[in-house]
C-alpha cells in the first residue's frame, strides 16, 4: 500500500503563503508553518519543505530548514506529521533515506507538538530521544482543573487569590520584555549571565516576535500585580484549536509568589472562554522526572497542573 511513496522539495522561501495553505489543508501544526521556521532561521539556512505523495496525491508535509554543515548539509524539522493509517509506519526512515540521497549528511527531527512517536524506527536509522509534553484539556471547568492540580499548586493559587493579580496581553516591546525577564531567571539559576548571551537571545526573540506577528499566531501574556508590575509571562502560539507555550519567565518577585502557576491557570480559563480545546504547556526531557536531573524543577512545575504528559520522540541521524 505504501510502496509508491514519492518525495518532493517545496521552496518555502519562494512561496510561503502557498506552503502555509498546504499545511493548513493537511491539518498540521504551527511548527511546520513558514513564519515559525523563519523564526528559527539563522546564518545561511533556507526554508525547505518535504512533500510526501502517494499516487500523486499529497499525504503529509514536513517543514524544515537546510543549512551548510560539515561536508554536506543539515536538514532540521521542528515537528513531524502524526502517525496515522494514511501514512507509512516507517515514514521517518524513508524520508531520511531520501534526504541522504539528496546530499544531506545530518538530519534532526524535533518533537514540538509531535515527533516520530507511533512510527516504526529502526535503531540503525538514527538516535531517538524521548521528551514529555504536558497537554492541558480545556474542556475541564475551573473546579475540575483545581481538583487535578497538585497540592503545592493549589496552595500557591489560594495564596495568589488573596491579592489581586490580572492577566494582560503585552503588545509593546515584547522581545525586550522577554529577554530581560529570561536574563533575570538565568541569573537566579546560574548565578550570572553573559551579556553576549542576553543579546543573542534578544535577537532570536525579536525575530520570533516579528515573524509570529506577521503570521498572526503569537501572543505574549503577563500576570501583573495591583501596581501593574509583571510577575510572570508566557509567549504562546495559538492556532488550530491549540495554544502552545513556547517561552517565558518570571520576575524575582513572581518567583517568590508562585505567579507562574497563577499565569497558566488564568491562561487556561482565557483559552477555554475562546473555545480553544487544548493548551500545551511545553515539555522536558523524559529523564527530567528523576529528582537528580537538572530540569526536575521544571518537570515538577509542569506536572503540578495535572496535565497529562504525552511522550514525544525526536530523531537525529547522520549518514
């Protein structure tokens, strides 16, 4: 049934609107869209998509970036089409074989909102790394969301309700606001942060904000106290019935008051009112569930909402 698969390049640089129409038609997530890829684009990387066809009809698409790498080239995809009866169970391996035939030497397939889980992966094909993403079902009402939350998160919420906090959309100076908050967070974690790293992060965030504004998918939200001070923030990608947390941070005061818990709880209510079905609050390495892992605190924070962890698999291969 799947013997007659065909693969074709799509020049996203030349026709980003046409590519996005195809992504929408295939029902695929925001991480395949032209603007999302452009936000990750740097150096001499160019946007190229892989169109998968069977008997001349499109089956699915993979949005990616091609960049010079070593003696060949690197193809990077942020996400992968979900496994289904419509696609070959060994599709990742077939795409890798085709990409290597095209002269690329390294392929990295990410797992934002979906990787190669559910597919047959030959261990000889490449290395698969596992990640957990936490997907919040927004059909639950406020009382149900409270019941499934962990005891610590419920305590932080009850404490935050004693003093007014307000969810606001931040429309101005988004990149700089995020860069400063993330620099403060990095300083708390590591003790110091290099200015070069701050500016590099700011350039990335500025590119992200500009691209997502053009695409109409991105919004920055903050939780503010009664004096208007931002305590925590989250940059969200909103498309196709799902809101996806991409990046964020909290202030020193927000850290002390657990404002990030309140922020995501308020965002869940906000999106539920808009009729959005799911909020993906991001993920961590599957190994982060170990208390000795560097990111255990992040795992503990995300799992505390009671959101169901979904296993994702990223794939890396070198010819």
